């Protein structure tokens, strides 16, 4: 069986282009070595040769099954410490590493294709990242995705199921494992080719592309969890903290100049309104147009001395200023001017404070894109102040929404994509049963937190039954996400809030 799987995986490599025909025997021998086998039986090879050849499509569909059988064999043969998700992930990455070209080969091919077009280069690299199983296609397919139509456009909703749950044995092993500072974080360049450990994912099938951004050394890769099409990460070559400053705007615009079919943005640089990894300067981008990018400018304003840069307030739940200009330098200068103004801005009536007790609160989440010859830069104004009523942040999902979304609102959410926790899948399944069958939601500790929410929306629907309950819940989750974004807006969407927004732009 294992010999057949080795031949099958080698064919997968050949069909996807990971393995060149000249490297077929070499790849088979490397896989034999990995599984502590001395030879390939002639009979097995002869029988395999009679099989119907794979296509790209059939190869993709077969990969999960091939790897699972290989992992079962490895577990039975004692090649893994434990047969758990964590150790299986470590070992199947090792298996796939036998098929992955060296970094230098990947970089050379990327750069050669870039000379034809940036899109050809990214198409190649994205396919490679999926074919190597660095992006696990079969797990991504498990994510639940739908859209929600709102007055702000069509929002994207996803329940993230692609990140594997940590098993208890792995958690226990991680506690006992030696604490290592290598790699310093999940983004560092040292992850490329790293074998991993119980408390750090394996990255032997991971490749990164060096890019020069604004005269500094950065790297380009894809996110293993691809929340949207071609979800990429651009990260500083050095492990240096996130910082929003003038140079940030220059880097963002330089990236979209080099990759005009991609957008790119940065999380903010403060806790609560920032992303999950503030310790390493990085951006996220991709080949996708979010609702925020499609949202129109509601009203324009002019900044003295920058009359050549179009500026306006975007019709969006968060407070967003959009700048447009063909001159990269001018848009960078104005963005820096707005950032500095916002950093020091206080409006007590709107409950916006630049700082309290020396702690700064104001920052910006910036997103850049190229539209023809024009640069476009969205500046989402953020504030991380906390209050007694909102200890997790005033401009953060409020308490009544935590049953759906409690986590920070980072770049991806700002643009209109809800990344919701995996717990919701099970909770919504249970909730559906309770709603349809008229059971007491408050009697089940797993779903009791949803009871007030259900009580509030149930009167809207004349009938909720087995046929429509799923659609109802998806629609109502979409409404919650819209409210989450409104909570994150520093200037609210009512007349008072928009007047406060205008007060700020009038100071520019």
C-alpha cells in the first residue's frame, strides 16, 4: 500500500509541475527513504503503470486521501511520536517537502515570469503554494462562506474551519517543550523550510519571494488560511514591530505599483484595533475587491495645499477617508499629514481622546490600491480607548454582539470580511434545532448566549422552519457583522457622528 501511495504522490508532483520528469526517480527514492523502505517492488510499479493517468483536477482531489493513508502507515510504523492532528500535520508537511523546489528555483521562476507580467508571476506562486499543500485546499473548502447585503454593499462572512484544533496531547507536549525563540514569530523569514515542533507549525513546504519595497528588504508569501482570493502577506525582512508612519504609506503604494492587480493594507499599530501579530511589521493583500473598495465617496473635502489630491469620506460603517491622486508622493504627503493630525486629535463631545494618562489612542488602518493611472489610499480612522462599560474597547464589538464576534476588528474585517470563530458552526447547528422545534435556548449552556438575539429577530419572520432556518441565521449574522463594523467606527453614521467627522476634516 505505502509503495502505491509513494508512486501516487510522485505522479501528483509530476502533474502539478512540482516535480520535473527528470526528477521522478529521485523523488521516489527520497520518499522511500522517508518511510524507511529499501526498495520499490517491480510488481507494484508495473501494476501502477497501468492506471489511468491523473489530471490536475483529479490530483488535487486525491491529495488528502494519499496523505491520510501515508500518515496512517507512519503512525502504525512508529514514524510519529503520537497519532494526533499536530504530529500528522508535522509529518505530512515533511512528506510534501520531498516534492517542493528549492527556494532559489522558485525565486528564479517567479522573477522570470514577472518580466512577462506581475499577474503571471503571482499566478505561478499562488498555484505552487496550493499544490505544495502549504495552503491546504481540502481544509479551506470546509470554511463556511456566504454574503450579506447591506446599505453599505455586500459584506463577506466566513466561519473559519481551516485552522486545525489543537488536540489535548499536543497542548500538553507544547507545555513541556523547550521554549524557543527560533523563528521569532510565525512571519519571520526563518520559517521557510523549518521542520516545526509541537508548538510551532512545520513550514518545509513554504516558500517566500524577496521584494524591495520603498528601498527596503521585504518578503512576499501567501497566507496558509486564504480568507479571500490570493490572500498574501508582505513582511519585513527584519523582526521589527508594526508601525504606521509616513514610510508605511510609501511602502503600500510602492507594492501596488509593482503588483497593480493586488490591493495591500496594514493593520493598525495599537492593541485592540491592530492585528494578531503586532511584533512583526507586515501587510496583507490579495487579488480581491472587498465591499469597502466598492463603496462610494459620500462627500468630498479639500485640504489646503493639497488641492490636487481628491479627498472624501467613504460611505462605510467605519470612519474612512479616501485619497486619490496620480502622483504617489503627493498622496503619501497628505496621508502623513492626516495621520499626524489624527494622532493628536481630541473631540470630547464625540468621545475621542488622543491619549489618556500618556497612552496614545488614535491611529489608522490604511489600504492601498491602483486604479489605472491613479493611486487610491483608504485611511480608516481607529481609536482603542476603553471604558468601564466597554473594557475590551469602546470602538470594538459591543458586549451584546460578543456571542457572535468578540475578537479584534483588524484589517480584513475593516474591509468588509467577517472572520468568525469555528465554535459558531456547532452553535448554529444546535440553535437551528432549538428554534425549529421550539426548545428553550436558555436551557443549553452552549447556546444560551444567543437567546436574547433570537428573541429580538424572531418576530421579523412569520415562519421559521427547517427549510429557512439556515438562511435566517445567516442573514441575522450578516446584520450582526454590520453592527460590529458600526461599533468600530469612531464617528457614528448618525447626523451627530457625521457632524463630528466633518469637524475633524475641517481641521486639516
